[in-house]
C-alpha cells in the first residue's frame, strides 16, 4: 500500500499520508484505537476511508460541522471514543470593525499554530467557530485576546448540539462534459482558453491538490478551488438539456 500512496499523492500530501499509514498499520496490527493528531484535507481522509476500511476494521472521519472539509481520522475506533477535538468560539468585541474568515485564520496562525491543527472555520457576524486539536486548547484560551487590532474574547463551547452550518449558494450549470476546464470556464465566467491557462498556472485545486490535467473529469462531492474566484462543491448531474448538455449542481461557499 505504501507504493500506492507514493504514486497517488503529491509531495506535501504524501508525507502526511505516509505518516497516517503508519498509524493505520499500528492500529491494525495491535488491534488498538488510534486517532490522527491533525486535520486532513478531503483528498487524504477520503482515500483512507475508501482504501483502509473493511467489514472488520473501522475508519472514521470527523470535523465537527456538517459538510466539514478538514477532518481528523480514527482507526479501529470500535467503542466510538470521542475524537480529541475541541470547539472554540472567538468573538470580536468592536462595533467598528467587521472580522472575516481570513482575519480569524490569520490571527490564529500568527501565534505560531500549524494550519493542520485547525479544522474548518465558520464565521458569522464577527463570531468565529473554530474546531481545534485538544493539545492547543489551553494555549489558545490563554493567548487569544485580539484578532489583528480588534479586541475579542475566546471561550470553549461544551454543548455542540446547536452548531452553525457551512453555507452554500447552489446553482445549476450547463456543461458539455465533466472536464475540469469546461467547469472552471463556466463557474468563473472565463473563456475556455483562459480557463485552461488558469489550470496551467496551478490556480485550480481539486480537494486541495493542484491539478494540471485539463481533461480531468470531476466527481461528485469533490471540492474545486479557483484562486481569486472561490471554492465550490461538485453536486450531482440532474439531467440534460435539449442540446445534450449536462445539468450539473454546483455549490459555492458563501
């Protein structure tokens, strides 16, 4: 399986995937439960879910929110032990500054926190909901008192029953095929030639991995990131037009 990982993943993802593989083998050989100590992009956790789970070996992924992209992974968690994830609420206290996703993320990372210790952020009305690995809980609780120049307060959410949801704007697009260049052209409102140029320049990612193959056919639930345009989820094909084009659902993150 190591050979498959080496061929399937690009360099940055490959290192993370190989480290996870060691955890998988340890859990399998010792018949113990092991959790990852990081959040992983869809390309990684989907691969392990698909290739390592079996009828007698459990692979579970968790990101707190419905439709989470970044998730932790557990191997052989037969007793459904809770993941080492805590949920924080960071609230801006100034009426004169509106904090956005990039502000909260930048503020947290400026403290020296690695990105893979943090899950997806949901930001609503100057409030950020932030899943983290529990080993950075106390550090953040003691050190986050402002985001940029904006004063804020940070608390841990104990009751996760009523959480905000990741929001999307859904639309149906018409495409002649499921090739990535045609879909990028449609959702970014670029000509086909310019869409291909954007792909060539490494500005398009599928599940957080750069893609250079313009003929790549997208699959349902894959994430498309077009730098400078936005982030999208590929939905299902719901039919075809009279001209024979696919009717494809696309969800854009708002």
